[in-house]
C-alpha cells in the first residue's frame, strides 16, 4: 500500500453474513511501516478489512501484515 493510501483485504469466511460483527486487531507480520485497521465489513461469506497507511507520507508498506479477527454471529 502506497504512502498515505488504503487497501482492502478480502477474506472468504464461510458462514459469515451481512451485518455480523467482526472485530479486527493487528497481530504482526514483516511490515515495518505503521498501519491501521480502519474497518471490517461482513457480507455473505466475506469479510472486507480496510487497512490504512496514513502515518507516513512518504513510505509504502514494505512487508506482510497479519491480523486476528473475532466473528460474532
């Protein structure tokens, strides 16, 4: 993700439905540029997580980003 930009990570999760509550926390990865999780939206069998690189105006994300999620039906 470029400097000052966001990206969507789309995960398939069988059984999740629109409106289910999904809580996301960052859990590590190899990236060394600060990144924030802005939202997690559930739709049929899909979770879309929006990640934001808004801290650094000149540096893109430079590695992997790992996160945990809690799905509440």
